[in-house]
């Protein structure tokens, strides 16, 4: 089994500020259509909805097809359970930390079909997946910041103001101010 976890601060200096609600909204958007959030994903379609919080989707990731069951655990976690495809397991996106310093953690526990646990082949796969998931974490936060900046620009334009949101409201913000911080290290633990 491959286990990786990585956490990044949600807010960094010079970027639009996000509160927990904005991050949650971004995770829900990502669960429904991951293409703007995950660079290595080339296909994503919701196929079945059990209810508002549980649905299945088909994806293509790194050239391989998967079916995932998505569970929205509002307002803090989205769980992606791989139920079909060559790599099965669970991926979680979690909002952690205090309201004034939210962090986004991505974790996955995966089993690669036909690959022995603890083998060099499993480690090679883990290393390549870790790179893709770190890119996905950063791309997810970038997309969320872009959405926050776009919504502020739209709100300013709607109000009939001819200045930018930054000139009007100071630093961009989608909620309470928070300070950035360094990301914790990642752990890759093949079992």
C-alpha cells in the first residue's frame, strides 16, 4: 500500500485570501469537475448521484480510467474512494487548522493492481504519484484563489465601481485574514 500525505497553507502573501467557506466551495467544485484543479486529469464526469453528498464519477488520470465514489463531509473533508480501475484506495482532501490560518491536506492510500507491497515497482509508482498529487494540491489552491479574485472583480463591477477590487477594498479577501506559513513535509510510506 502507498500512503502519502501533504499539507499546504491556504493563504500566502500576495495572493487572494480564502476563508474555510471559500476552500470548501472550491473542494465541492473540484469533486464535481476536477479538470480545472488537477493537471494530470484529462476526463471527469459525474455518472450517478445517490444524494447531494454522495456521487460517482468516471475520471482519466495519467492515461488510466477510474471510477470514484465521492463523499462530501461538509464542511471539512471530501473523500474520493476508487471503486474501479488499476489503482484502488482512498484519497482525502481536508481543511485543517484554525479559521484564521486554514490549511489544505491531501492524503492518499492506494493499492496498485499487480504490484507487490514494498517492492521497488511500488516505490517507483509512489514517487511518480506523489509528484502529481503535489501539483494537484498547488493547482487546487491556485484555482480557488483565481475564483476568489474573479468573484471580487465581478462584485466590484456589479457595484458600478470603476476601480479594481484591490484599490477599493485593500488586500483581496474572501473572509477572515490569515497568515501564510510553510507547508509541512510530505510522508511517503510504502507498506
